[in-house]
C-alpha cells in the first residue's frame, strides 16, 4: 500500500515508520525542519516530499497535524477527492487544553466537510504516540491492545483496519464517523491517564467480551 503522511511529528513520524516497517511505501511530509524530515524518511526506509507529493497516487493519507494546521496542510496537499484520509488529528485549542469541536460534532466530521469528496476515517488518536513502537515490536498475535476507528465509507474503513492491524493493534469498528464525537473525548481521557495521573505514556487499552 502507498501511504502519504501529512504531518511528520510525533504521531505521523512514528506511525509512518511503523507502516514502512510493515512493508508499505511511505512518503513523509509537512515537518517544521526539512533536515529532520529527510532523516526520518531515511531511517524509516521511506521518502520525504511535499504534501502534494505525499498525496499523489496514494492508497491512504494519514492526517497527523495540529488542528490549527489542518487547512494549511490540505491546501498544500491539493485535490484529495476520492482519497482515503485516516485522521488522528484531534480538534484541540492552541494550548492543547480542550476540544474546540465537541458534543454536536467532531473534528473528524468537520474534516469531512472540508474535503467532501474524500473518504474520512478517524483512527489512532485514542492512544499516546509513546505506545506505538512498544505495541508494534511486541509482535503479539493474540491479546493485542484494542484501537477503535469509525467512518462512513466501508472501503476506507477496510484500509484503516488493515493499517491498525499492521501496527499490531486489534481494530475495533465503532461505527459511522459521527461516533468520533465519543472517541475524541475518550482520547483526552487516555491523555489524562498517560500524562497527568502518573501511569506513564506507554498506555493502551483492550476491550474483552464475556459470554
């Protein structure tokens, strides 16, 4: 699969590296430092490029920028019609203290309004970035941590589920894109536990069914 990374910071950098290690063709883009971007791509055995280059002929785009940067990176990416966009960008304020979209909508739904011809899936925001490499490198085939995702397009959700599985999480389909109204606040709960309650950032979750 060819994957373009729009936003190569903590989330995008780690997930893009994992996708490359899982055998996908990855193009990193949109970082503050071009030298660090090139180094990230080199170490991941991937490529660095512009957002427009990252969005060309891709099977999926990962959107991993601060909410304040969404419009800018989409502008630089160009036409994303009919593309699958997996977003882990939470609609946070400038201070990263609160959601600026909540309850009656979600960041994922607002993103879908910005790119109405794209196929948006919300995924990967509900665990801290610090846990990604640990989960991937554990090599677990059973009892994997869960990771919820939601979206309105079945084909896009299949792509997201595959990427979640490649990252060694158990994909949990939470339903349509409007369910991001619940998963995005849940991501803040995870952040509270990871960063403010002394549990440490290498934190994940798992759902189990009991019959």
